[in-house]
């Protein structure tokens, strides 16, 4: 049975994106059942190539530089990988549509007096991360 209320109309406007604080709303209109809110994130998978790099294409564009996070899962007990964005990819309108990232494999520095005092120390700019699969999550700034 369809919703019927003479005091409320159905809205023909696109839904708003999420807000940073709760908003009660004042319009006397209900959302249509098939409405969709805009996507604020992009989640993609990739694999680092022989140069420890990968090109990521976002699943949506961002008008300002997105917040970005990389996560990887590796079954082997290898030193950790640190990711960085080397270059942003933009479209003709200046929107961010992807990036080129690089993964740096940490490598334990050989034992010496300093590491005896400090414990194991990792050199985050050594070792290959080639072939490692990762996820890239980009989020619209709020």
C-alpha cells in the first residue's frame, strides 16, 4: 500500500550528502523509495609492480585532495611496507581521479651497538615490495 498523507509530498530533489553534524530537517517532503545518497569514498585494489609502484583509479572523483589510506595483507612474515602517493591523477576539471603510489619495504638494520640499545630498527626505504596486493581507500574531506 503506497504512503498517503495530504500534509507530506514526495521530494523531487536529490538527497544531500552526509553532514558533519546531525540536522533535523524542516521540509515537508518525504524521500522517494529509490533515492540514493552520494558516495563519499572510493575503495580499490591493486598490486605493486617490479618498481614497487601501482596506478590507482578511484571509483569516483574528488573536487579536493582526498584523504587516503593503504592496507595490505601478506601471508609471509616479511618486514612492513610503507605507502606514499607519488603523484595525483586529475581530470580536465581539476578533480582528483586517481594516484600513483609507491610501497617501501622495511628492512631490519644489522645488529650493532645502537640496535642493541634501541631494539630492532627498520630501514623503511629498503627491500622490495613487488607483487604485494593492497587496498586503497580514498575519502572526501569533511
